[in-house]
């Protein structure tokens, strides 16, 4: 769900802030990016993930961190689409 090269290149503000410091990009994703609804990889978009499934919308609402956790623990194994 996280690709540092993708993440930095997708968002110009992050590229300006972090350059190629992938550890800093990861830390930003965990601390802020998830809750901002930023896409961490080309294979996972938390906003689309929630919007694709009414049950997830009902349970998680805009809690992107919990939705990402759900995908990693259950959603992927359930075959849910995240992009």
C-alpha cells in the first residue's frame, strides 16, 4: 500500500519537502498522508477503497487509517478492489 517513489512523485509538495528521502516520506504517510487521503501507491487508494463499498463507508466513514488497516488485514484477502 506504500511505494515511496510513487508517493513522492505524485505530490509536488512532498517532492519539494523530502526529495528522495524515502524514510521521511514513509513517516509522513503514516503520520499525515493516510488521514489526508493521499494515495501511497498506484495499487491502493484509500478514498476509492472506502467509496467502492457501502459497508466500509458505514463502518469507517472518513477514518482512512482504519480503512487502510482493514484492507491490509481483511480487504485484500476478501478480493476487494482498492483502486
